[in-house]
C-alpha cells in the first residue's frame, strides 16, 4: 500500500510506501508517529480516531490538507482520499477511485483498518457512548448499509427531539408525535438488529482471545448488548411501545429517553462489571481482545483482512502478553508505533522507520 499526505498535522508533504508485513514507526514523543496512523484511519472512515474536529488535522497555518491511500486487494486496487478545509463552510471532499463521492458511506469498506490506541481504554472504562461508537465504526466498515441506517435513525431522532423541545415552549404540535414515534421505531430496528448480532459475534470471539492473551483460566470475558430492545423479537413493535410508554417522561425532559442512542455493551469478567471491578491490565486485555475480534468480524464480512494500526500498545503490556499478542498478529499487514525499538521483542518488521518532526526516514 502507499500513503500520501499534504499539510496533514506535522507533515508538509509525505509519500510513504508500506510493504506487506509489519512496519514499525519509531521516534520520540511528539515526533509524529500517531499522526501517520490517524491519516490512515481518516482514509478508511472519513474521520480521525482521536478528534471530532476535522480542521485540527490541517497543518497549522494552512487552509487545507489532503490524505490519499492506495491499497491492493484481492479484487483490485482501491484508491481513497480525503481533503479537509479550515473554513467551516467548506465541506470535506471524499475521493474513491479518482472520483469525488457525495456521501461518506461510499468511502467505507474500500480500505478497512482496526486501530489499537491508548484511548481505547475508554471503550471498556468510559461512558456508554464510547462503546456505541466502537460498534458503530466497526459495523460501518463491515456494511455501508449500517452507516446509512444509523444516519437515518439519528436524523429522525433529531427531529423528534426538536418537536419535544418545541412542545416544551408550547410551540410544537403534540399530534405529530405518534408519526415521529413510528418513523423512529422503523429506523431503530436495523440498527439494533445489526448491533445485537455484532455483539454476539464479538462475545464469542473475545472470550477466546482474552483466555489466550490473559493466560488465566478463571477469568472469563463476556460481552452482552444492553438496551431497550435487547431481547426483543419484534423490534419495530417493541420500540414503538417503548416510545409510547416513555412519552410523558420524554415530553417532560424534552428529549428521547429510549432507543439505540442510549444502548450499551455490558463488559464483564467472570460475571463482574469490568468498569467497576477490572484492573487497568484486565481492562487493557479486554479491549485488545475486542479489537482482535473486530479483525475477524471484518474479515468475515469483507473476505479481506483489515490493516492493523497499533499505537503504543506494546509498551503497555507485560512481556508475556506482548508476545502472545504479536503471535496473533503475524499474518496481518500492520503499522505500529513505539518510542523504544527494543519493545518489539519477538517481531521482525518488514521495515523500521524513524520519525522526526515532519519527516520519515529509514532507521
Ligand atoms: N495541526 C497541526 N499542525 C502542525 N503540527 C501538528 C498539528 N497537530 C499536531 N501537530 C504536531 O504533531 C506532533 C504530535 O504528533 P503525534 O501525536 O503523531 O506524536 P507521536 O510521535 O505519536 O508522540 P507520542 O510518542 O507522544 O505519542 C506534535 O509535535 C504536534 O505539535
Ligand atoms: Mg502517539
């Protein structure tokens, strides 16, 4: 694969060939290692893994930046690119195979990645929103249809909430509410359906990875989808009913209190909530296991292995966990960052690169 950057973060210009196997990016703190992984994430998903403010990725003082990646896959060569603008009124441009596309969903799936980053700990330890985002990003890469379903749901949700707020000011028409409820119930069903299915897959796969990396038999990792419709068989009807039940409360609070935008994944270790009882090391092993499972879920959906981006993960694991993780990764194209090249332990990278402010050279 090949990556090109123009005025992206610390890079005025970069052209970087990435051979199959492992590429290790080394360099001091702040050298620009994570920036490279972030650029690849942007090519895959149209957004950063660490900021929701696109213009932060534009090199300071510049008006625009561009990232471009070319990747050979079994079927053919895919080219994707994103251009961002500092000016708020200019929308980001997305390119796929030489053409601009109007919808972000069209970018997804051409090039897929799984990012392991220090911020991942929040997925296990943080708020439900983080876990929903984890699922949404994974599913959007698996099937663009999911991304569109989610967009539809969020649009209808916004409209229902706008009506509830208007009603709070004695302006909205309460008679419109049942119609929005019906729309919202219809839009919720495919989102919940896909997420439930994904969590079941992740649960089965993560358990095995946890046992392998953690190396302790008595610790059993389990994931379960949690929400209004977690065990429903008629998603649309049950969501409609839940919305009806919560209507008085929703009117009072001027917001929608049930639905997939409130759902969560329960992550437990031998039956105990890992958010509350898990140690840092256990939480880290749990998220690694979930990420490794994500690789398999993407492989199954796409028939193609995603690119792995490992940001600073090795230094956070003890030696035995590190080598067990690396054993699992040997067959996949990987980019990893480390400040200390000795961290690599057992791996033999295809190339080792030295990152210094805005430049990358062979180490
Ligand atoms: N928009 C921007 N314009 C110019 N430089 C930027 C921009 N955003 C970030 N940088 C620079 O990029 C550097 C940080 O890059 P990055 O996060 O990739 O570092 P790193 O090598 O991963 O460091 P660490 O080892 O601490 O994780 C900082 O020096 C920062 O000043
Ligand atoms: Mg970094």
